[in-house]
C-alpha cells in the first residue's frame, strides 16, 4: 500500500518518524534514522572534542555515538530498508532513496520534500581462508581496520587530525578516529573530487566497522587539497562492515554509501557512487588480499 504524502514539514520528532516508518514498512520497520550518519556535512566544531579543532560544545556527539549509530544503520536499517537489486559478479546490489521525511529535521539538507539521500550498497559472502578467491580474516582486519586497502578509485587519503590511538569504546577492542581528506577519481567525472570526512574504524572479535561522514571544509588546518585552486569538494557518507558468519567459515562484507560529487553539475550528475563501482571494489579487495599472500592475480 502506498504511503500518503506527509503534509507540512513532515515528521520532526523521533516518535513521528517511527510512526511514518511503521506506515511505510509494516510491522517490522527498520529503526528510525539518526542525525549523524547523514550526507549533510558537519561543521568541525560539532565533532568530538579535539585540541586541533575549533572549540566544541559539551553537547557535541561522541565517538561512541557515531559508532553506535553507524552500527545500527549497517546491521538493522540496511537489511530491512534497502532494496535488493539482484546479484552481480557474486555481489548482491542494494539501493535505497531516503526521503526527507525519514531524516531528523536538523539534518535535512534539501528542505522538507523530495529525497535527502540516494544510497547504493553491496553485500557479499566469501570463504574465510588464504586460498584463491577467499579472504582471510587477518586480511580483512589489516585492509579495512588498518586502512591498508582503499578502492581503486581512491587517489589519495591524507589524515589531518587523529584522536588518541586506541580510543576506549565499551564493547570494542580497538577504535581509531580522525579527520581525513579522501581524493577519488570518479569515472563519471573529468576531475578528481576531494571529500573531507570524519572517519571511525573499529574492531572486535569477528567484526570490523568503518564509517565516514562529511565535514565542512572550512576550518580544516593542514589541508592538502581543500581550499586549493581548481579543487572541487564533495560530500560522502559511508558505512562498511565485515563480520564472520557461519561459525567463522565465511566473511560477510556489507557497505552502504551516499555521495554528492559537488561542482557545477546538474543535480542528477552530482550523485555518484554507483553500484557498479561498489561491485568492482569487492573484486579489488579480493585481488589485494591475494597479492598480499603472493597468489597470482585473479582473472
């Protein structure tokens, strides 16, 4: 049954948004979206407190809050709300358009109508091991948590600010956080794009989570790209999870991303981060893992 359009500004409170989700999804709706894992960029002063960032208020969300919201999003919202488009090269393609009505009011970049975010996603299952076509759990931890693997489209990643290594978060063995400039060479665009993001990487036994949310470019000290002539700044939000399943026999990889490439482009062309690129990213990761153990490049 189609959900009737919402009159006025749309749901504002969490309870109103939860009721809207019930109307749309039925008796097993996904959890309401939070204000942090959004495409709307955060000012540097709203990030967790750090001596190299503008003064933050006591109400600024903590690293714990970002990680908790990202984990709920990737483990509960994505499986329930994203549409499954079918497999491509062994990777399940996912997609979801988030209407503004489902976004907390303070995080709605486009007013109160239309779609606030267009998300693409992927999900894949791999044998856990160090043989051809598989990925070993140590490789997952090294590549995703350790940051040794970046997709083929990433040209550069520079860390501007790092929180103290080994941030203590209950329930996680190790958490790392920082503000980074991530430079992508996007196939649909002529010029590279730089995405300033707040990044959190967390690991515990059998699970790794990596989240990136956009931050405003202004006030980023030590930036290599932001503020330079000819550089176009975009916005990127993503959550990636790797988890051991089937009693550790397999590794499940899941990722969701929404991107606005920015620049002087029509609105339809500014939304990138296609499902095709996400699928290729999985193949690139399997190849990276294979090369790391001296296996011939996979065809």
